[in-house]
C-alpha cells in the first residue's frame, strides 16, 4: 500500500536474531521489516518524541550494497 501511495522501498531490516531475544519475547525466530524512503533520516536530525507511541532506542548497524555514488 505504501508503494502504491508513492513511497519507495530502500532496504530491509531484520531483528530479534539472537536466541536470548527470541526466548525473551516467546518468538520462534527473527522478525523482518521493510525500510521506506520517507523513513531515511540524515545525520543530526532532531526527532519529536511526542510523535511516537512507546518510543524506544535500539543500536543499529547499516550495510549498503551497490555502486558508489
């Protein structure tokens, strides 16, 4: 639906990959998600915490594949 509304897929994410995390949350395996262009932020962006429900922070690692440029 988001693509039909004009957003573009820019990548994917995976979480809860460790056995400890999946056991903690009672999951049978990792979860995955899609990243859209409107979710990509530049460095030093300030977020309004009141714009989110149950806001939490998690350390992330990003890997970019493809040509330079």
